[in-house]
C-alpha cells in the first residue's frame, strides 16, 4: 500500500509539473491510500502494543498498582476501538456514493477502516489477556524497560 502511494504521488507530481496536465484520479487515490495506510499502520502498532501511553507515571507507581492501571487503560482502548469499529460499520452501511474520479464505492474505504478497527480491538483484547495473566512485577519491569528504551 505504501509503495502504491509512492508511485501514485510521483505520477501526480510528474504529470502536474513536467507535463502540465495533471491526472485527476491521482489526487483522490493518494488521499484515500494515505488514509488507509494510517489505519493499517495503527493495526500494526496495536498488535505490538506500541501506542502512546503515559509511561512517566508507571515509573513512580508501586508495581501492584501498575498492573491495575495498565489493565484499565487497555480496557479503555478496547472500548474505544470497538466503538470506532461500530461507527465505521454504520457509515459504511449508509454511504452509497462512489469516489468522484474512480469507479470505487466509498463504502469500501469505510469497510476497510472497520476491519482495521476490529483488528485493533482484537489485538487489544489479546494484549489485555496477556497482561492479566502476567505477574505484576514482570509487567512493571517490562514497562520500565520499554520506557527507558524509548528515551534514546
């Protein structure tokens, strides 16, 4: 998806500035590819458990409280991703338009976004389960090591 975006943006640049005749579909295609690339990237980050969190606080809280805070945070992520998946499915159901310059239904874009949010929800559930069964001290050491490795 990234390389398709690179090729389309280069094609857009080349036709606009060198041929003085821009292709109409490249702008719309690059816009939606960039949007989808962001959501697919978010799934990858959710799978690795690498979304931004306030690691500063974890360094000053007792290990027994860290696990509770991490699990509550993960439950909020699950609720947020699940709700966003629901909303994107509702938009995909209701939208009937096609893209302006390409014969692709807009609902396809929102269904892909729904799949991405669903996968983020699923990976967050798996991560929450792993954090629940992990001992508090081990989880605290892992978070502190992650916080220290992200500083440099």
